[in-house]
C-alpha cells in the first residue's frame, strides 16, 4: 500500500481509474482532513462522492440503526467510508454492507487510514524498521495512537510513551504489543527521551477529558512542544501530528526542519487514493 | 466396594433423577453462575437441584447441578467451560447415565456476555448479539477488541 501511494504521489496513476464509481462518506463525527482527503482522492481518480451532510440531517437522527443505514447506503455506492463515535462501528458496518467499508475512525478505537499516511510520512524520511518513536499526549482515547502503535509492532519499533496520568496507553493494547515483542518504555517527561527518538508523534489532549478548564490547561501546558524542548534532538528527527492541533505544538516549531505535520496531512490524499483503488478496482 | 465419605455425602446431598441432565465437577462455588450462564431462571418449570462445595475425590470441592426433564445441548453446556472447564455432563434417562461428556471451550461465544466497554457498538440498539473470541488472554470483543480477563460472571447477560 505504501509503495502504491508513492507511485500515485509521483503521478503514476490512471486519472480515470474510478470513473463511474461512487464513494459514500458517512461521518457521524466531525472531520475535516479525513473526509476531505477521501473526497479529494476520489475526485482525482475520476470518481464521485456522496455524503449525508451533518448527522442531524440524516436518518440516524430519526432513530434509525447504523445497521439499517449501512444496508441502505450499500445500494447507493460502491464503497463506504465511515466515522462513528462508537468503537467497533466500522466492523458492524462491514457485517451489514454489501460493498467494502473503510474505517475512518471508530470512537476511541482505531483510525487505520491515518496510520497508513503516518507510516508513509515516516518512510519519506527514514526506513520504518527499528525506529525509536515517542507518542505524546492522550494515548488512552487517541485512536490514531492506537492504530499507529499496532502497526509499528510489525516494524520492530521501540515505543516511548509520554502521557498525562489517566490517559496512558490502554493496558490491554500495551499487553498485546508487548506480546508481539514490542519494547514499550513509559516516560514522565519529554525531555527524558527527546535526544533518543527518530519520530515524535504528538496527539491532542482533549479538554473534555478533564473535570475543569484549569486542570486541562495545567496538564496541557506540560505537554506542549516548543523549540526549547528540541535542543539536542537528533538531526533527522521528524515531528508528526494527526491534526488538528490546539496548543500541543508551538507555532514556532513549524519553521524548524523537524516539522512534518503539514506534509503528513497532505499525504492523506495519495494514501487514500491507493486505498480506494484497492477496494474498488 | 465401600463408598468413600465424600461419595456418601454427595449421594445424600443430591438425589438421583429419573430423566434430565447432571452437571458434575463444577468448580466449587460456581454452580449459581452455571445456572445463570445456562439461562435457567426462577421461572423454569423443571425441578432444579444445586449442591455447592461438596467434598470431591478429584477436586478440593465441587458443585453439582441437576436438572430434571431437560437434556442440555452441547452448545449450551460448552458455555459452562468458560467458568468451569473441568465440568462433566451426564445425560440421564430412566435413572441411567446414557451420555457422559466433558465441556469444550468454544472459540466464539455469542449473546452470553456483554461487552464491559460502554463505548462499544454492541452496547447500543443495533440488531446484533454480543460476540467474543475466546483467546488465551481472555474474552476479546469481536467489535471493539476489549478483553475481559477477570470477573467474567459479572458480565453474563
């Protein structure tokens, strides 16, 4: 998939590969990047996208089950991209759909298409095998971190985690990764590890996870990446973030050679073009 | 051959049944959970006898469940293996043991256990049954990958 995305990125693809095909984008949670990049990918391949607009505008708001919605939409499109607030929603959708289903995020579960573009972005800078990567932020509810950590277990990567108390990587996921042979090292402070990592993956700490604004700001400020944190970092370090960011990365970091999050976001298009071709051709 | 004290106690505690199912060698203290997992409620018509923490030759202590006039299917009894893998099932017809079998841990269990994850799609009004893969580490939710490693009985539906 990553090789395919690279070829697409280099312009080696049929611009009418998905002509006549229709993609349904069912987003029951807000999305900017994921949804737009799927729609952009579809358009670049000559296909069409359908969507329901907001959740309030669709039949789910009338009490229809997801299973029924999926059965209906299967008749309108050649593939479905779904984002839903419940974990396992995409798996349920796949059971009821008669067309391929792509998970674009299920609650605090997984976000596999983001992981593919994360891996593709890392690969643009270095081989993925045996990298040292630090995951910073909300690792408990952050689905991008879950999917990326699972994928990196295939690459013999060493995982460093830095997260606020209560927002650590879920114990069952950590145990599963350890069973696969992944070394996971927990740190209290980013400064302990910044000199030892090849990739710094920053995720958003969500305000709603805290009882009040004061405790959120207190914690969030301790996890904010500034140019001062990066003194002594490896020359080839790259900083990734699934975006949107709020306060996690100081805008001054954008000007440093380490920052790759906007390229990462752009990479969503070639990766999703490769995915759509895989499921619809 | 003279019966052992344990066998004599067992005989006194639970009478023979004419027809039905005897579930023997249940792990001590788990009989009520076995009844629960089999879906046998207080509204059942069958006579039900339960003996708990009976001394046993092979186990420190065991529970026994006797259910009259009902023969449990293999699928039903295999559910028991989740909480009592050493249990044995005896199908009784006219006071004689016609079938005797152990329980096998199923690879997939559906509709018996609810997912503890409140965010799981299986805990909504969707037209699905809960589904768990039985793995060495515990029961893994088919939908959200949550793993139940302990207190399984508290999640029985």
